[in-house]
C-alpha cells in the first residue's frame, strides 16, 4: 500500500514548503494538500522533484456548489484551472466537495444536480487524465449542513456518472462516524474508490489512537489489490514526526 501525508494537518509547525522536506525525511513517498490557489506551485514542484515524491491529491478550487446546478459554470471554470494546476504538479487526483444542503430543495433534485455537474466534468478529467474523487463528510462532528454525508449515496452518484475518471474519496474517519461497517463497504465498492483518507475516531488523531482497528482495515484494503494512495489526514496527538513513525509501525505490524 502507498501512503500520502496531508501537509495541511501534519507538520503544521513548519512553513508550508518545508513540510514537503519533512515528508521525505519521514520516509513517506507522497504528500497532499487542500487548496492550491494561494500556494507557490513552482516551489511545490521543485521540492517534489528534489525528493522524488508524488503529489497524491489536492482540492478543486471552485466557487460553484454541485448541489446547485445554476452554479455549474463556476464549478467548471474552477475545475479547468485546477486541472491545469494538476498537470503542472504531475498530480493524478483532484478532490471534489459538493457544498451544503440547500434547505427547502428536495434532496433528489440536489442529487441530480451533482450527477449532471460531474457528468460534464468527467469529459474534462478524461482529457487531462486526472481522476476526480467525490468526498462525503460527516455532519455530526465536523461539517454540519454538508449535503453528502453517506458513502452509499456517494457510490450511487459515481455509478450514475459512469466514468472511470469520477470515483469516491472514502474517508475512513468520516464514515466511521456516519456509517461504520467500514471493511464490508470498502471491499464491496473498491472499484469505485479512487482515494482514501485515514484518521481515528474520536478526535481525528493518528490511526492507532482510537476505536478503529486500522491494522485490519489497511490489510483489507491491501487485499483488494487497490493501488492508489491512502492519505493520512489527521491531527497528531504527538509530534508530527513521532505520529508518522507510529503509523509506519502500525502499517508494518
């Protein structure tokens, strides 16, 4: 299995560019982050190449909400810019969020809007050879009001879009909070998963600190033959370096 370090949450004690150096020093092969618009892409690319690291993923920057089809053009415009940034950084995967649920609008209509937006986006992603990964988030702790909280609905959307360039980002932390049944859900839907995020529950700290049996979860993912990245997106309880060392020990246990 391949692991990526989210440098928005890990190594926060360092200036952003130096976090890339720290990932390499910690022995991980890749890093990821959230927004790209305010970052120095040239410096990221230089450090990435210096250490032979991959940029596993970053977020699409857009002002549209996929739940609201009237904002589709804003989403597509931001997607086009983000695909250019992905090409520059040699990044194969872009994270996509859908926006908060619109009160008073039937969920069925918002679901259909997401599908239609992603159907149009799929062609652009295919041309760029980039995979868009749709992210469900928990609404009980971190993202109250967000529309897509269910991985099951997320998989429905991915199936409806029906493109190899649109998949799901399965965040183990968020889905433990919302659904549980992690291993069965993952193994049954692995063909529709394009990226993982990992943190433990409660607290969103490093794997091995909470209730999730990450040894079994990681082993189950590996047994499916999944060859993408698992992004470590957690708040370290210890120093970032020590937290990543412990996760590495957990992975190899």
